[in-house]
C-alpha cells in the first residue's frame, strides 16, 4: 500500500516537473513510457532478420573526406604517428580505451541478446550499460582508419570487417542492449558510414562485405524514427544524434526507398534542435562542456553530409552553431585546449580524428570554425586533422584578434577564472551555481570534480553533481536544488550577474536558498598583483537569529601541501599557491572557522563527517584521481562573509 506522504511527494515533484520542463516534454516522455508498458515499441521494432539490399540499387554518397597519406603525415610528428600505431595495435589485439582512458576488452558480444531491447535495464547500479555501449559505438573505427590511411597496411581493414561481422552475428536486429538507445544506434550508424568510405574499397572488402554494411546502415536508420519522441522529450544530445543519424543515412543511401524520408525527417529535427538547444550566447542546453563538444562533432558530421546533399543551413541554425563554437573558444585554456570540467562528463569523444588528448577541444574548435565561418580559429597545428576528414569549404587564416570573451571569465597575465552564474531554461546538470574554476599557467588549480559515473552503488551514485562537491558554498547542508532523479533537478536555483562588472571583477547571486530566507552572493576579483579574491556574502532575506551552517569547498590538484592558521600552501609546478580563508560578521568582526582537508575520500586534517566522494577529480567517465578538498565550516546567523584569497608566488 502506498504511503500517503510518498504519494504527495511524487505528486509535488510531478507538478514541479511540468512547471519547469513544460507540459510538452513531460507528455512526450509519458507517451514513451506508455509505449513500453503496452508493448508498442516491440511491435514497431520486432525481432527480424537483417534486411538485404541490392548494392546495384543504391549509390552510396560521400559523407566524409578521406585525406591522402602525405596530407596526414604532414600533420603528425613521428611521436604522434607512433602513438597512433600503438593505439591501432591495441585494437588489433582485442582491446580499446574506454572513455579515452584505460584499455578494456573490445567486446561486441554482450549478454541479454535473447531479449528484446525493451526488456533491457539501463539503470542497474551493478551493471552500468555504458560499458556495453562504449565498444558498440564503433569509435575505434576512426583509429583504424587513420592508421590505414597513413600506412596502407591491410591489417586495419581486415580488423574492421572481422569486428563488423562479429557485431551483426552477436547482436540480432532489435535484440539486446545495443538496440535499447536510439542515440547509440545513431552514433554507430555514423561510424559505419565513415567506415564505408575508408574500408569498403574493392581492394579491402568483398561484395558480400559491402552489401552487408549497406544493409546494416539501413537497419540502423529504420530503428530510430519509432522512438524519436523520447529524443524530442529530452531535447538534448539524444535528439541531435538521432536526427543526424537519420539525415546522414538518407544522404548516404541514395536510391534506397526510405532514404528521402529519413533525410527530410533528420533535417527537420536537426534544425529544431540547433535553434532550441543552443542559446544565443552559445551555451548548450545540457550545461556540459563534454556534451557541448559531442553536439558540435555530430553537427560537423552533419555539415559534411550537407555539402554532398547541397543543403544549406538556415541562417537561424548557422548563427546558433557559430555561437556554440565561440562558447568553446571563450572558455578554453589556450596552452592546451582544455575547458573547465563543467557538468556531465560521460567520456564521449565521438570523432577522435586527431592526435590530441581527450581534454583538448582544439580539433573541434578548429573544424567548427572552418565549417561555420570559413575562417580558422587557431593557427595551424596537429589539431587541424579533424577538419581534414570533413567536407568543408576553403578557410582563411586564423585572425590575429583574441578569442571570444566569456561574460563570466576574468583574465590575468598568468591566470584566469570563470564564475558559474546561469539562468536555467532547461534541466540543470549539476547543482553548481557560483562555482569558480581557476587556472594558473595552464593548470586547473580550482577544479570541477566532473562526473565519474552515472550508475553505480552508493556512494558513487552520481554524487559529484551535488552542491557540496563544487567550489561554492553549501548552506544548511542542502543542495541548491531538489534532486528528483539521476539526471533531474527540480526547483531550479537561478543566478544572475549583478552590474556593474569590470574587466577585473564581477558579482553574481543565486536564489537556491531563498526558501530558507537566505541569499548567497559571490564576488570574483583579480587583484593588481595577480592574486584573486573570492568573496561570499550570506544575507538574510527576512529577520532571523537562527544559526546558518555554512560549508565552503575548494577542490585543488593532488600536490604537496601544508596547512596552518587558516591557510593552505601548495607547491605548484611553477609557483607556490597560498589559499587563505577568513570569515567576518556583519560588523566586520573575525569569525572562527573550522577546516577539513580530504584526499581521495580520506580525512587528513580536521574532524567530523567525511563524504567519501570528496577529494577526487574525474577527468573522464569511470576514472577518478585523488585531489585535495579543502572545506571551511562556519555556524552563525546571517549576515556574514567568507573571503578566499588566492596568492601565487613564483618558485
């Protein structure tokens, strides 16, 4: 029997979801779930044999560009060429790097393929489905293709065809986990179309190989439309990916009866997604640096296909995509191409067509700039390779002007910082308002912890999305928003930058604690000496003498440190960092703070509860590395102020 309190809680959350997400999205998601309950999706996607296509009836069109060996060689150093060969050899040996991290078996034969995909769970904390999906995305195809174009060694196409046939034998159409997500199907489809252009040549394939590949691409495209309403309900990277898969299949399979319909359907929803998911300032709807890159890379593959189809992007779509590329440039660390580890980070690197680290966004930025503005954003470099694999227009040289400015970024001579202050119009990813990222000489010294895992047993059931894991202030031990699911926050905290801002300072406030009668305001300021002040002010919105427990958190790199009298000293590679934290009453009287230092979930200094997920940073999915969490605690009635002073002294 349902508990009345639990029922009321669910009804309240449902009402909040309708208010914040909108009735259309909630209704579309409800229809999708109804399709599960009634067996509708199974009827639309029944278990069937792989279709057959007469290759003579289809005229496959180029979607990508295949650069010549000399062109690729000019982009890679000898060390980069050897690293590529090593990665390709890893794939030949039956392994691949999951989420651009540690090697794991390249297993394309999952269990559960005796069940229809509608019977597959994607939320089992003890069996994360992303470990099944990762090899089945076929992103390892891009590494084999690069190695083949540079070496002409037939072992690479041979490996592709072996894995391809293994996949279609082990994953019957519409059966098992690799058919459960329309997005995963679409991303695999695009990778298979890419493989056609490199490996489906007479000297590297048989007629049976080529006929099978065309049939499999068509089967993938057929899987997507029935459940497109789920992607529409999400209106995020799912819709971008699935619409792109349909459009690319439609352009590629010229002459196939369903191809024109797929092309039209994909183009319609792509333009809808570009124009509704990318805000005028270029920020992406998912509030995630990595999903922003995924969106741009999938859009680049679509842009390349549109060159073949002769489809010009509508001005409204082009403008939003140009803004999205500028957004990447505005948050990029120039020395290494890294961005803050903002929001969800699921390890996606859909087009790994460059000798660049996972955290390096320069290949995507350069290709997007060429595609969308016909101008390079960066000078020539190894990051040019991604653009070389796409059908792009000629590009002018990089401008000499600075990269675009982000409204919440301040730049010093050796450092820069960005303050997170967002007015949400769609689902937040993390409860991270007023988080500060700080970079010094290319190193992220005030870090965002990232994601680690979406699905895992406690305490790793997505805890890094919480407020207390970010570089911000937690009040009354409560998140800034109401957590209602793995990917759902409700009662959104809204922030606004307060004017006037200057090139050296800005101030923002959020309303996440308004229900408690409290406002949190944060000022970020660059001092003349190159040090930084972060000032947190907690103000009562109504008279109250009740104590307000506050916890200020900073996440720093795992480097040698010491702590004394409210100051943490850390030895950076090229400087000594001193982080001093003080608190003051409304009358500017000093207040007593207590401190904790946590590394890898272990309390190294201080006392009290130690959340086991603090003192970690996750650079990609399923990878966590030790870091230093510094926490400052205060219990006092509002109004009060906390000041964090970051001082860098050259070694």
